[in-house]
């Protein structure tokens, strides 16, 4: 796998994640019990000191068909290979972890 192949693949993944995010935003909000003043997903600096964090759970069985459909539409098939295998594949292409190329790319995309 070449560097250009990885970069092209990363662009495709970023695009497809945007599509998944858009699909998930159309899902109804889950009802929850407990404190509602701390919203999951807030950055840690926005959470007031002393307030307990709230963990929200999603019914995976209801979400599964939606995610399966989204993956099918994006032609995502097969089993996940795991982070360690991805790291091995990237290292095999000569990308050094200390260069933080992928992290910088993700950060740059967030800042756009």
C-alpha cells in the first residue's frame, strides 16, 4: 500500500463518515434518566467542576439496521481489522508514528 493509496482511502473514509454523521443526525434523540445539565459530547473544559458526567447508551439493536444500510450504501464490507492491524499496515508503507501525519490531517479537517 502506497502513501497516495492511504491518503486516497483516508479521504474516502472522511467523506463516508460525513454521510454516516448526517444519517445519525436524523435519528430521534434518546430519552434519558438522570441529570440533564451535563450533555454527552461536551468538551471537558466546558463541563463545570464537580458535576458528574452522564454516559448515554444507545439501543444498538435499533441502530444496527441504520448503520448496516449506511455501510451498504457506502460499499463498506467485511469485518473490521482493528487498530493494531491498521497501524501495522501504515507502518509497512513507511509512515512513522512520530510524524503524526494522520492526526494532523484529522485536526486540519476539524478546523475547516
